C-alpha cells in the first residue's frame, strides 16, 4: 500500500463515522483580513505571531507567538460571521495543539488561550450581547509542561466569559460550555447563552498582563458543528503532493474514487 493511500485510510479511521472532516492547510499566503481567513490581531510592539518552521507539530510549520513583557499581546483569529448552522447547540468538536517553550519565564501556567467569539441570542441586529468564551489551562488542571506539544480537547472544558459591550470580565471560571448553553448566569450582567447562541469565529492568543517573556506555538486547530468539521494545519508552504484540502470527504469509497480521479488527472 502506498504512503498516500495508507495516510488517507488512517485519516478516515480516525475521523470516525458521520463527520466529514477536512484538513485545511493554512500558509502565510492564505492569511489576510475578512471573513473565512486566518489573520493576526492585536499584535503589540515587541510581540509577534506568524507561521514559522521553528517548531512544527506536523508538516513544515506552526504558529509561533512571542511576547517580551507584561504589555505584550498577540492573537490569531478566524471569523466566519453569522451562520445559522454554527451555534453553541451544534458545536461538537473543539481542540488545538499547543506548546510552551522552555525559554519562557512568564508565570508557569501561561499558555496560548483559546476563544470562541459569540453572539448570545444569535441575532445580528442586537449587538450588545457579543463577547468571548475563553479557555485557559489554569482553570482546567493547571499542568503546563514546557518543551512538549500537547493536544487539548476542550469541548468539555471550563470557559470564562469576556463581554464586549460594555467590556466586562465575568468572574466565574468553572463553567463548562454545556453549562453556559444551559443558561448559567453567574453574575447579573453575564450574557445568558442557549443552544441558539451564534458562534462567529475562533481565536487563540497570548498576553496581555503576562509578567515576563513567553514563546509558544499552536498547530492543528479543530472545530466542528454537526458534520461540519475542520482542522487547520498551519504550514510555511503547501506540500505539492497533497490533494486539495476539502475537495473530497475522507470516507469509505470516497477515498478510492478520489485517488482514481487524481490518477486520471495526472495521466
Ligand atoms: Ca503544521
Ligand atoms: Ca445579538
């Protein structure tokens, strides 16, 4: 069995049943402003965030993020906007790989945080009910090991709420996504979420307020709503011999049909 076929079959096995998982390669050339594109955000002076070949989790790249002091901050964001199929009620996959470099001297618990951008009632015409639900390791076990990649499957994890209008941190750090969706309201002003809460995008980032320096990496960011599952693999350049991402489902006969089509195309 050739390497490509074995890889595809393995991918199909890992994917399981039902979901049409697609791996999307993201290179620097794919980035930019607007919807459905990764872009850097809030990168302050002395901080950085970029796809580099310094420490790939897989392939040839990952997102390298660094800051030098407590004002440092850098984010990577991907926004799709309002999509009625992408709600807190349909969200079923959320994971990312992250790494804290041993050269970091900020407090031991800091690692790249993960954020869901929400609109509480899913109605774009009401804008005072948007914010972030934020995952941080410190509220989920606090066990960072430096110099090692880690995969965090965070669909069942605790998230805290940061409201946008007005800006407010809801001081509650032990609430799961399921509990938020069930209407948890730990403070009077917290947004009340439900199955209809729109998820508008995802982000990960470092800082601010991290006293000291930090260098870390992120790769293989996955989200899923029902059967709509995507994994982003950050790469410095796309491999020439990889099939176009998302061009077919890695399932059953689809694998063989795609291979046959590819072979015909090359002939
Ligand atoms: Ca990669
Ligand atoms: Ca709204």
